[in-house]
């Protein structure tokens, strides 16, 4: 009986030690404050490939597809012609496409853009992601992989997020549905 009592004490002491170690490893409580706030979409300004500012407020009031891409992404290559086709079809109907490159300006990105320019000109704006986008500190959330494109309504709310290539007709149907919506957007 004495040995079973000793074994029970050792087991209990081991559990207490494990709990203490586990609690020591827990992070300190973090206060949620201004540094965790999300940057409103239409207050952001990104730089285009020439270093010029592109204020995202230019997208306000339009159905927009934001395409997050990288030059090393083969699926991204396949989406771009569909987006260009949508842009050409609906650009005069409160619709826009914005490409956001998730990489630094340089040779791979330039080569990537030149590749498309030879096939057909890219007529929608291409900009570079900023620190807030990389860290997920915007209303668009964290971008964890490419391809990824988000379909926004006229108020800037993300209505659809896609991480794979969709048939053109499916994407076009989403755009048409959002263009037909009669929605009053809150004023910023």
C-alpha cells in the first residue's frame, strides 16, 4: 500500500510539473489595440510598377476583382487572360480589375508582365503589395497563397474569394450579379 501511495504522489507531482511548464510556455496576454486595426481598403495607396501611387479609392463604387499573384505561379498565368477579358467586357459598367503582385519589383515580375504584354496588353492596373497586405492588416485579410482573387461588391465588401481557377462563365456570372445589385453603400 505504501508503494502505491508513493506511485500516486509521484504521478501527481509529475502532472503538476507538466502543468507548470505548460503555463510557463503560454504567451502573455496581448491587448488588442490600434496596432491590430485593419486598414480600410479605400484608404490604402499602393505603388504601381513605375513607382507611381495608385490610391485604392479609385475602385470605390465599382464591382472589383482583386487578383493576388506571383510571377512563379503557373495558375496565376492562366487566370490573367480571363481577368483581361472581363475587364474589356465590363470596364464601362462600373467594373474594375486590379492585379496585386506579391513580390518585390524586379526582373521576375518584369519578365512576367512583359510575357503578357506580348500576347495582349494588360489594360488593368498592376500594383505591388505593401507591408499591411503581407501582414493581413487590411480589410482584405491575410493572403496565404496564390492564385487568390477576391470579388468585391460596389461597397468594397469581399463577396467571393477564390483560390483556384474558375471557368470564365462562373466568374462572369458573379460579376453580373453584383453589377445588377442595387445597394446603398455606407459613406466613409
